[in-house]
């Protein structure tokens, strides 16, 4: 309704709706009786299986009155609720208004709980069983679509249960990641590296850094290319640079995969990943609890 650019479309919708309902009533009345004689009505002239005739009989009265009731219900509904163009209905109901009311009711009921945990140190919240239970529900609602219900991640989405953190795994950094989001990018450097053979050489050198199977001759040639192009971000030793949030290529953690073909694809086409900001729909209390749960995944409380 809010998309109407002028009053014409509001009137247009209202008229079509009302005329359609009236037409349904007229059509129903027209077909509720026949001009033929006899209880069953006259035949239409159609016969199947030698003696199975189609008759023009009136609609059953109970069915006809049910149809009339639905039309009456529709008219009453359109008076009480929005449905005729921009007319808001006598109740003034809207889905936005209902949502805001539910949000206020939820804030009044659960706000004190979130505020209580917001005043506590995040590590203490992470060790609280009740807080973890709330955090898990928040995680399943807002994070599991990307990171999985077990937080194990997947292709392009990091595993939150290990100790490998591209931006940092301390409490405040996790809160920042959830609140403001992250944008990670590996630029396409295939043209800078050279031809397909040069890219394959670099891919083999990258695999060698983490002890994966590789061709020694290709890796040796790729080392020179890596030092001249890739080391600027990943460091001369391939361990990444924290200030650039570049990946450590010497460990066993691969966000997109460690096969030669996948690494070649990454070098050639680059990668672009985004962690969306959640501050638009999560308040500070929920972010605090969610960050505490995520922190606890890789830092389980001591028993």
C-alpha cells in the first residue's frame, strides 16, 4: 500500500476489489436456480457411458449460503482491516504496528535479563550456563545460516570452534565483528602472477607451506613469484599479517579449500567475503550475550 505514488492506484484497487466481490454475489445468485422443471433440473444434453447424464441442477443451498457468508465476511473484514487501497480500516491495524508492539512487549519482558548480563564481564557471561543457553538460541536464529548449527562453518564461512581467528578472538573483537560486520577480500592477482603455469607454480608453493602434497620443482619456481607478489599481504613466511587480516597459509585451516585447483581459482579470481553487521537488528545486550557464546565455543569454561 505504501508503494502507491498517487491516489489513483488506491482508488483503482479499491474499486476492483469491491466490484469483484459484488460480481461473485451476482454470479452465485444467477447459478443458484434454473428455469427447467423437475427436482433434478433439465439435462444439458451431455451423456457418458450410455446413461450417465449431466443435469443443470441448482447449487446445493448449504453450499450457496456458505458462499454468501464468505462474501459478507470479506466485506466486514475490509471495513475493519486494510485491504482497499490506502484505507487503513477502522481498527487501524498494520503488520508494522503489530511488529513494533510485539517488540516493545518483548523488550519489557526480556530487557531486564539482557541488561543484567550486559553489566557483567563477557568472559563471566561465557561461563554462565543460563547465559550460554540464551546465547545459543540467539546463535541459531542469527548465525547458524552461515556458520552452521554446530558453529563448524563451511566453505567460505569460518569455523568458530577452533582457535584460528582472522580478526582476533578476544571478547571485544568478537563483539565488534558481530556489531559492525567484516569485509574480507583477496584480490584477483592472476594477471600479476603471469600465465597458467606461473599460477600453478605459486599454488604448489602455497601448498608446500602447510605440508600438503606438491610438486617440488613447481613449488621452487613459485617461491620467487610468491616473494614478489603475495608476501606483501601474507608475509615472507606465509603466516599472514595481523594488521592486514591476511590468512596464515602455513596452518591446516582453509576457508575455501586447499586443493591445487581451488588455490589456483583463488589466485586467479580472488575471493570476497562479508560478515554482515548485526547492529541494525540486535541491541547491545543481545550482542553481548551472542559474543559471549561465540567466545565460549573456542574457550570453553573450566570445569
